């Protein structure tokens, strides 16, 4: 049945990159296009360029037409009205009617979804989560986002922004988070935080091989930790502690079959996944701990585009996954 679904256009709006692709019923991306967001240009110019990327994707995919448009973007957003309300990664984008603009540009129905929620749906339907019923997904990148599938249905929440798993509290009164609180998971596990904590330690005079780098990144910290650098090991251990702490609570609450970790920080592979899975196995309630498997995401950098395609397919079919 999935393979019988018509081709749809998927658009992803990130803080640093915009992307477009045509997604077919098998979850594959055709005609992939990407470009810098240049968010300082404002929504009108950025969306004009995004829609141009969409047209190029359709042309390169070689499909005569698309049946719908799916759009993924970080929230807050209103999925019912298709409006981007005030995404922190897009300063100045206030109440942008992106669905109406996409419908006008392409002449087909469109739907908007939170990017991490769309990614969760993509992994559930076409990636690591195929065949499961209850799945948690965390994307660990510049920030930490998430989504959940419960009983085969994507959880969106009452206002359409449910699944902010990156804002589970791990250390009350701890590091400031982008959401305005202190001590959230994002403030300890995001790539941004990993790099910031390493730089703060270097500025305080801590010795490290990282001092040879002008601005060490999360990837640099991961590599240095693998090589045994004490400062990097300390930062990395705090990162996996935060993830393990948050996921223990989430596994207790949802009792998922599967936890999927995606995003740029997970390129470290087992160095991230293994200690987190071990912490949950040790600390979660025994039935939940036994039930939960941990895997890395399988859809790579195109996960949000695939997820937005799944959202567009659901718009066509009236599905409520």
C-alpha cells in the first residue's frame, strides 16, 4: 500500500539549512536540494528560495506532479492553521502562514509539522522504528528535539507541539537552556552545550589537547574523548549522564519498545549510545528497562524531509499516524 502512494514534495526549514526533496511511497527522496537558510533575510526571501528549491526537486525527480506538500520546521508552530508562530532558530519569524504560502506556490494541499516530530514519524515508518508500536525519538544536534509514537500513533499534543523531550529537567538550577529554564537535557546534551562546556573549561585554564583548536566543536570533543583526553572525557561523560538520566525517566513513563537517537552528535556512534543504554538498563524500572531497545537513526541527514513526506502522505490519505 505504501508504494501506491503518490509522490509528494517535502520542505525542511532549519536555522542553517533549507532542504527540499520529492518523497515517494517507499520513503525514498528524489531530486534532493539544499542551500543555506540565510535566516537574516527574513521569511519572504527565505521561503521564495525554499519554494524554488522545491520546484528544482520536482524537476530533477522527473515526476509530472506532486499530490501535496509537507513542511517540517522547529516550533513553536500551529499545525492546525499551518502557521510558524515564533521559532527561536528563526528570529523575527512571527506568525508566518507557511502552509497557505506553500499551497499558493504549488497549487496542492500542504501540511506543517514540528521537525523533530516529523523525524520521529519518518524513522517510525521508514527507518529504525519499522515494525514497532511504541517508539521514542531524540535528535541530538544543535539543540535536542524529540517525538514519540504511542500505540502506532504519532503523539502531537493538544496544541501540536508535544514531544519536546529535550526540555526534560536533568539538573534543577543547572545550566541555562534556550527555552528560558535551567537544567534541561538540551543544556547538557546538545552539540552546542558540548562545545560550550569544553570551551569554558579551556578558558578556566584546564589543560587539554583541545587547546590547540581555536573553537573546538562537539565532534572535536568526541574525538578527544576517544583518545583519552581528561577534559574531553569529563565533558563527554556529563553528556551521556544527562542523556541516560532523561531517558531513564522517559522509558519509565512511556515504556517504549525502541528508543532511536539521531542528529549530528550521534555520529559518535557507540561512544554515545552504549553508556546511555547501559544507564537506562541499570536505572529504569525493570519491566521498562527490559522492554526498551536502543538504536541509532537510519535515515541520516534526510530524516526531516522523509518525515515531512510522511506527513504529506497522511494529509492525502487522512491517516492519523
